[in-house]
């Protein structure tokens, strides 16, 4: 076989090799609160459940609805609409509680509806806008996916007790 033919065959083989994706991809669960779409890392989610009864707790901020029992754990329930300064709305059939866990800390968050599990490349996530205070920074970044913008929240910041 001629050297020229070997070169052509070698180039064809190189083109057939699968391209290895070296960029990190973050897996998230996206949900809607009000008219905005948010997401948290999938590994921080313990469960997503339909609304259930909870017990009110006196002396907590208005966004803390109370606590509920989940397999022996007393879990605080936080309404993200109220926490984000949006008006209260009655739960609908799409309303869910998303239980987030970070080590031994856990809390349930009322969301308006789930959207989907998403995978976003780190290069498609912009840093937190500079206009947001770094002291109370719930936002990890802003993800761009197709024609949508998804605000990615930090689970460890969501779980910080301010009450």
C-alpha cells in the first residue's frame, strides 16, 4: 500500500474516533416559582412530594409555613413565593414540596410546579449578577438553555436558618 493511501486511511480512522466531551455538565432539577424558572443540583434533592399537612410554628417569618414529619424527621416548610417577595397563591394540582438536603440539614420548599431535569454545561452558566448582595447570595449563577434563562440556586444557602 502506498504511503499516500495509508495517510488517507489513517485520517479517516481519526475522524471516526468519538469526540470526548471534556466540559463539565451540571445536572439540575428545574421548577417554577411565580413566573420565573429556578433550578437546584439534582444531588441536593432528597424528595419531591405532593403537598401534605403541616403544623404551624409561632414566631417565625411569614415565609416559614411550619413543619411536617417526613419519616421521623421534623422538616421546616418554606414557601419560596413568600421568601422571594411574591404574593401568596393557593396551592394548585401542580404545587409540590421539594425537600432539599445538605449533610444533616434539610427543608421543604413549596414550588408552583416542576418543569424538568436539565443538564447545563458550566460554560453556559453566567456568574451571579454583581447587583446582588454577596451576603445573602442564594444564586449560584444564571444558566442559558435554548431560549430559556434558569436561575440556579445554592442549596446550602437555601438551607441556612434565618429564623
